[in-house]
């Protein structure tokens, strides 16, 4: 029962991590990379998104280790994990590049 809550909270944390690059104009929530009134470039968002992916997968490996040991994973696991993380980030991507422009007009 306790592992169900750990898994649900981990997936929610991944959802938040996947959307962080798209909902703010600072790099890693701290470093300003754009001038005031301007947006962070798309490439900074991708780099930040990849770092958040690595952090999220590291947290997942730590949870797996603490529950009972890390199982070996092949390339298919990592590619599917990257795809799921990309699907999680669709909400923030749509907000940043489509909805904000329509709401500001």
C-alpha cells in the first residue's frame, strides 16, 4: 500500500518537472537568461528539460533501490521513459507556445 503512494507521488513529481521549463522565464527557477520582458529561448528550455529528465530518472532509480534493488534496464526502457516524459511536458509546451499568445491579445 505504501508503494502505491510513492509511485503516485513520483509520477506527479515527474509531471511537475516536465513542465517547469515551460512555465517560467528563469533557468532552473533561479538564473535569469532573458532580458526583462523577453522570453527564454527554446534551446534553453530543451536543455533544462533534459536536465530535469535526468533528475527525475535518478529519483526513480533511488526509489527503486530503496524498495528492493535496481533491475537492469535496456535501451527500450530509457526511450519509453523519455517519450513519457515528453508527453508529460505537452501541457507546459502548449501553454508557453500556443495559449499564452492567444490570451495576451
